């Protein structure tokens, strides 16, 4: 759908994409964007090296040797040329009235070299004077899954993305998109923004905040050129939808690294943290935390209370899950007298317990109807705001492998519970010694939109971030 009338809308919803300077034998950028052509978009190439043209046209992409010959309006261009050539390409893009371009080209101010600094200043001046949407430079550019525009050949083409993401790191942008997709979370739009000399974090944030295809926004950011504008844009965005901010360069050593990475200036930690709190942003420290937070925001109901019901399979795990959630600031209260009375009617307390946390494997014994009965009783308890359940690969994987239908029945029961309950519910499946097998069944959780985490600590931390975010609304 996009945001009609917004400065970035044409390049975020392109009909024509031009790849400038792609080279064989890999032709990375053309191959990355072949899905755009397959979905009906106009994908063209601009390459003046005669040795490269045959390989480009063999991919079914029409090549031009002059920007002026490219038919129609250019909505988005991918520029992969040597840095000295980049000003000439930008000049032609401006003359062609292109709507935007991502400059994969690097070697600018991030190098600290005089030539790189001068070339970046030249690009910046040209683009600002022409009000041109320059993405980068030193970036991977845009990833638009619905359109089939990609900055990586493994990034999925998907129509159901709900996460908008921007990253000052190309690697983190790619990694987030791939890891999120592997966890059943697709992106609506993603921008790898690199040195961000013209379009800064705030520009993309403003677009995603108003984009109806984007429900949750995430970002990896090392610094901003206009702190006041970022504060205002972030505060406005957080008022509309959750914004998850992963800050790079939190330590003194990390701050030094940002200068050579994207030429970003460090922001004092206390200043940054204060701004995040005032804006209402959700903060994370790494990729896993960011993906986990997105998972709970999109797949679980809002965490609006602090009282957890914890369902474990064994006694030791019931202790560990309790410690994890208590350390994350949750309460693990006693259940109501009525709930205990009903559980006592059928619960096996030999080797088990129906206190909170529950130790319930000996009671369930693979019977889905018993699991469902427990879920309904605990869910109805007035002392419970949210639930977390352990699934033990160590004990259950053998049965799941021999009777795959037993896994499917259990997952369907959990999915049914999630649909009927008004309380947040998450599962924890540690891979134990069955890492390959657990990896193979994770898509089953994703298909049913069941939030699953690899450890108690990760589940507790993600729920805590949801709790704190919703408490601040």
C-alpha cells in the first residue's frame, strides 16, 4: 500500500529498478533482483563495459549504455560502481529525475582518507541540492520483499511482512532479515542506510511509522546526524506502533569502531538511554534480543501484567524457569484455591507438582486432552496474567520422531489455546542434544504463529520488554 505523497514512497514501491555497474561472473545485484522482474517490474541494467553486456542480457535483463535511454521513470537504482565514478552516476540519475538510489559503493568518509571524505562531501552536496533520495553510500540499499527487490539472494520474497527495519550495518540488515524469516517473521520493508549522508534514520522511521504494511519497526543504529530530529520522529513513531532500537557502539571501544564503520559519531550512553525512555522505544543489545522482541510483539498478546504461570515438564526445569522469570522481574504467584482444587482431581503428584511452577510431564503422559485441561484451568486463574510452557526435546524428541502426529496434535492444541485465550502465551524449546531435529520442526511453530524460544532466559527477557512497553502506553 505504501504512503502516497511521502518523499520515499516511489522508491519504496518501485515499478522500475535500474542496476548500475553490475559485473560478472556473479552479477550479484541483477540476480538478487530477478524476482522483481518475475513479479512484473521493469528491471534494467546500465553498463558501458562491452565485456559485461552479454552476461547481463543472458539473464534476460535489458542493458543500456546511457542513463538517458532508460525508458520511463526510474523509481529506484542500485549503484555498484567505483567510488570515483559515483558522482557522475549521481549526476545522471538527477538529470533523469530518478526517485532514489542506493549506493552500494564504499570507500568514503568511513575510510578517513582525504579522497573518500571529499567524494562523500561531493555526493552529499549534489544530492541535497537536487533534493535527491540518496540511500547510503556504503550500504546494501533497500529490501522490499513484496516487490521482489532484494539486497541478498537468500532474502525471501514474501507478501505477509509486518516488520519495518533499518540498519546502519549492511550485515545486520541482511542478518536480521534472514534470521527473522527463519523464525517465521517476514519484513515489510528494510533499508540498509550505511553512512546516511542525505536520508538519515529519521527519514526511514517517519515512512515506516506511516506505512500501513508495517506493524512493528526495528532498527540497528550507530548514531544520528540530527539528534533533535531523531528524538521528535522517534517519539511520534512510538506513539503509533512499537519501535525496537538496537544501538551499536554502546561501549567506548564500540563507539570508536562506529567511526571507521559508518563514520557515525558516538552518543553518550546516558543521553541515549534517556532519549529512548522519553520516546517510549524498546531497547535491545543484540540480534537475538531484537528478533525475540519482534516475535513476542507479533505472535503473543500484549503483556499487561506481571504474574506468570510457569508450566514445566520436570522438577529441575520448574526451578530453572522460575529463576529465569523472577530475574526478569516477574512474579510467580500461588494459584487460586479453586484452581488447586480442580488440579488436585487428576494431577499426579508422585514425581510431579501442581504448584506454580507446574511439574506436569507425569500427569500429561502424551495425552493432549490432559494438557488442554491444564491449560484451560491455569488460564482461567485470576492470579495469572501470562503463561510460559516448556517443551522438552530431551524427553519428547524420541516420541515425536517415532509418531510425528503426536507433535502435530500437541502444537495444534497449543495454537487453539492461544486463539481462545486473552492472555499472552509462549513456549520454550531448548534444543538439548537434538539441535538438528529441533531446527527441522521450528517451521511447524511458525506456521501456527506459536511463539517459541530457545531458552527460559530469552523468553523471559522478551516478555519483559513487552510488559515494560505496554506498561508505558
